[in-house]
């Protein structure tokens, strides 16, 4: 190799070293510059999908339903739960419903009974120093409808007692009564040991537990039943057979509706009753007070039907008698024979 070639080779090596050194310096400067800048964000674990860009018209179309939905949500009122009507207020504690020289009956309070009805707590006081008195309440009516009650209490001389007059929840529901606005009853007080003397009291009493006036009291209309049979409907009374059913306790039962439109109390009875030609008496009689109405039931004993070998009732014949219970020996106000043909 000549001297000239060696010289050119050395110059080439120097150029390569200079270029390598220049590259290293450039990399170092870039590294230092990178240390001074903000760190790059870490990648997210959930990928975000970018919505493609839309035109202003398309965005307006999509925003419009949202705005309308917001307006509808504002305008549409929330459905409120219907609150149950408040229970009637019976503020009659301390009300004296009957009083004579030797006795007094006072209402001590009113509360709901276990059957869903009402019970009136009555304080019966015997102020007679010698006689034992019997207190009885019968012929009870609520808002113009007769209901079943049982109230008989004996009180010794100079003593007193509390006793409940209960109104059945089933009776009130059947009639359609939610508030006892008028309560009518017959109060009888007499000597428990001497029935020959006149009672100290024997009369009807009316009270208004809710404070409502007589003019504002509404008498519920009677319910109607498909297939019912109106036996009689005149200016004195109305008697309707509503239907039949098998009662687990009372046996074969006929439900009826009675309305007394006369000025006197009326007794309704079935006499000379036969079932499929066999004499079977239901032993039914009912007194309906003047101006009142009542739902009642007439039942035939299961054992009596079985002893007559009656498996299916096909025909019932009866005489409907109506008369004044205060004058049982007088002529009937009404008497007619009916025949029911049952399928």
C-alpha cells in the first residue's frame, strides 16, 4: 500500500468516528429534551369508541326527542296513591240515650269490633234500691236497614255494668254501609222478677253518631240480582226472593229482601210450607219496623230434607203472611200462596 492510500484510509476513519460522535451527541440531546416534556397518557383498559361526526341537522333531530321527553316528564304528573277515606268520627262518649228515675243508659265509647263492624259500649245503671232490672235492646236499624243485634243485661239493685251493643261487619257490608249515621233501637227496661207490671221503658230511640242531620242521611239502594223474583211490591211493602244457596251451617237457603213502607211495624212469615210435596217448616218469621228495609235468609234444615229423602229441591210451596205484630189476632194485612219451581 502506498503512502497516499494509507493517508486516505486514516482520513476516512476519522470521518466515520466524527459521524458516530455526532450521532451520539444528537441522541443525547433528544433524550434530555424528552425528559423535560409531559409524560404520555397510559392506555385505557376499556376501549372508547368514537361516534362518527354528524351534521348539525342530524344532531338536531336526535336532540329534539330528548327535549320532548324531558318536557313530557315535566308535564306528566306522578301517579299518586289513593288514600283510604278517613274512618268516621263517632264523638258520642257520655251521650245518655235512655233515663228514668230508676235507671240510665249512657254511651261510654264506640270502636271497631273484631268482625269489622262497630261496638257501642253502654253503661247500664240500676238506680232502683229494690228491683233487679233487665235491660234489652232489639229491632236495631242502621241508616234505615234492620241489622241483627243481641243485647240483654240484668243488673242488681243499686249496681251498674258495661255491655257492648255490636253491629256485625257482615251486615254492614251486605247493606253497603261505611258510616253509621243513624242508629235506631227499641229499648225495653223492666222488672226482671215481675213480668206482670208494666215495663219502665218500652220505646224506640234514634241517635246520630256522626252528628249528621236527618235530612242529609242517605239510605243505600238495595242490590239487584240476576234472576231475582219479586213476590209482591205494593204501597205497603215489598218482598223479593234474591236467590238460593247451600249454607254449610244452615243448609238450603233462600235470600230475600223486605221493605216496610207502611206506618206500622209488619211481621212476615211463611206458613204451610212444603218441599217437593213434603211438609217442611223453615220456622221463619221476621219483623220489619215501619219505614225500614232488611236483607234476610230463609233456611231449610239439612237433616229434615234428608229424613224426607229429598236430594234435590224441585218445588217449594208457601203461604206468605203479613200482619201487625201488635195485633196478632186481627186479620192479616196480606196472605197469598206461592209455588216456586226450581231447576
